[in-house]
């Protein structure tokens, strides 16, 4: 098949391009090489792939980019929590306006299959179980509670602690920050496109992705990259809250494999897929594992917090496993070791001309 990969020069994109090529597909990358993410403005794709240096918002670039394409993998986005609320227009423009242009161009060129990079943050605080009130959806965390060190969102009815449950794709979305809102809007826009054109959409709700090529030292760096950079400077990782917030750290090669399987196999209707390793860790655990692997300074749990952060993000990815026979292959321990040693295993440095 021939795929257009938007954001194919990015962290996840480079691994997806490689996986597509390994599986014998033709690939065209469209990427703006936005300077707030890419330092290497001379980036070129692996040999054999085409490259269009353009922004997804540029409608004129999209029609030639879509020519002869069977399916699109749309990864180009502005990620992370951003700096503050003044980032909102750029998030909406980069993520939602861009997706609207892409969908309109796909309708014009009759390209009917889309795989979309979405996120687990779409679920907000997810689902908890209260001993008294059963399954419930926690409300937004209050600044005053967090300032008192109460980081876990309580039962909205009685204020008692909640046991964390794994979120399935059927749990309604509840975005709690601007980035999450733009990801949810992308999913809905794609759903609208699918209904009016008969197209197929697979929305990949990624967990916390780490691995070779992670963005570093940019406002878009995830926590694993931030801790790794600190340890490389021989500084202690600074763990926010009490360090017990849970995430599911998933290796980028597993993310790429999941994305390509869905892009190949999802041919009808609108479907969301959680993509996680299935073994949640706390952010504190990750900091200590990485510090041990690098033989670096002991992490410091600071109690500081960011208001837009969700407390726990842990999902059930059994739909993806069942429908596409996908299995994550890199364990947390191996992935942390790989980060620490800088070894990229069988990964080429994906930057050849
Ligand atoms: C991350 C991704 C987001 C993705 C989501 C999927 C980034 C920046 N964000 O969001 O794109 O959609 O996973 O689940 O890659 N923390 C510290 N110390 C720090 C920085 C962060 O302790 O120096 C903590 C945060 O408070 C938070 C956790 O680490 O509790 C994870 O933060 P982060 O990686 O920024 O983002 P997520 O919200 O998990």
C-alpha cells in the first residue's frame, strides 16, 4: 500500500515510517519540520520514501501529497501541556484546523482511510471505584487540594478515596487540558468526515511514549525525556506531586507496530484503540529506574504540581490486542536500559538522505 505519513519526521513518525518500509509499503512523508521541535531543518526521510516539506494547514500542498495514496497516518501535531493558556490558538490551529484541512483534502481526492494519533489524556481522570458509590468519574482536581498535598481526585459524591480502574474505549472522553481537547476534537472531526464520505478512521489513543529519538530540551518533552536529560547533566530528576501518579510507559517501536497494524487492518467505520503496555508504573518508579540504570543522582520528589496534569492515566488495550494480534515487545526494564545506554538496538538513526 501507499501511505502518506504527516509528521513523519517526528519522534513517533520516524518509527512509523521505518515500520511501514520494513513491511514493504510505499511511504510519502509530509512534515513542516516546525522549528520549535526540529533542530535539524535538513532532515530527509529514509531512502525510498518521498518527502514533502509542508505544513498540514497548507491546503495547496495536500492534494499533490495525497496523489496515489491509499491511506493516511496523521501524526503531525503540537503535543504536551504547553507553556500556558496563550498557547491555545497554536494548539487549535496545529491540531484541529490542520486536521480539518487534511480531511477536506482527503474528501476531494477520495482517499478513504485514516489512522489518527490520539491520546489517553482524552479520558481526563478516567474511572475510579468508590467503596460506597461504585464506579465513578472523578471531577477536575482542585488547586487548593493539591497545594495541601491531596493529589488523588476523590469520589465526587462522598470525597472518599477511589481505586483506580483501567479505562476502556467505551468510557466517554473528558478532556482536561487544551491539548487533550484538541485531540478529542480531531477524533470528532474525523468521525464527521467518515460519516459523510464513507471513510474509515482508527483513532490511536497512545499512552506515554518513550524511546530512541524522544524530543529533548523542548517544551514538548515528556517526563521520561526530561528525567533522562537531567540525569545526563548529573542532576537529580525532579518528580512532581508525590511521585505516585500512574502512567503506562510504552516503547515507541511498540507504538509504531500498533499504528501500522491498525492502518493496514482497519478498513471500515470509526473505531478508537487504546495503546498501552498494560503494566502501569508510577512516575516516581520510572525516575528511580532510570536513575539506577544511569547510576545517577537519586530523584527528588518535590510536591510541585501542574494544574493541567491528570493524576492517573491507565488504560485497557485489549481491543487492539484482540483485533490486530498486537503485543508490546519491549519491557519497561529493557526500555529503560536502552534509554540509559543510548543503544538503539536494531533501530537505525533514522536520518539518512
Ligand atoms: C503525555 C504526553 C502527551 C500524551 C500523553 C498520553 C508529553 C509532553 N505529553 O502526557 O502528549 O498524549 O502522555 O498519555 O509527551 N512530571 C514530573 N516531572 C517533570 C515533568 C513531568 O514529575 O519534570 C510528571 C507530571 O506531573 C505528570 C507525569 O510526569 O504527572 C507525566 O507528564 P508528561 O510526560 O509531561 O505528560 P502526560 O500528561 O503524561
